[in-house]
């Protein structure tokens, strides 16, 4: 399969999210805190990454958690709005992990193998 560089990956992130080329993005840059990508925007980013790079992320919860190294009570992005999943999160404690650009890049590279 194809190999992508981190620079190519960050160029895509910038274009998708409308982030200035002046803003520094490193592998340790967190999506929510530094780039303001959260909730539905985070989900849309993951979908756009799949389409752009011709990959699919696992739909099975256990496989998805393994790919992103998530614990049972961890999520990649904060949830927006109010729905069933938010109600469940209110009842059961959860953590939004400090998900970074480098972690997503590594997950994409794994899916390209």
C-alpha cells in the first residue's frame, strides 16, 4: 500500500479543518485542546480521513479501541448535543483522552499496511 508522510497528513488535516499553515502541528498536538476539533467535527474528520486515504477504521468497538489504545471508559472526542450516548455518559463516568495528531497518523499508517 501507499506510504504517507506526516507532512502530507497534516496538510490534509489543515485543509479539512481550515487550520492556518502558520499553526504548528506536531505529532503531540492534541485535536481538542490545540486544534479545537471535538464532537461531531472529530467524527467528521475521522470519516474524511477514511475517504481521503482509502482506509476504513474498525466498526467493532473492541477493534476500534485496540487501534486507538482506548480503555473501556475512554473516548477520542467530547460529545456534542444531547442524545442516548450522552445520557449513558452522564450515568457512567468517562474520559476524553488527549488524542493527538500523531496517534491518528499512526492509526492511518497501520490501516494502510
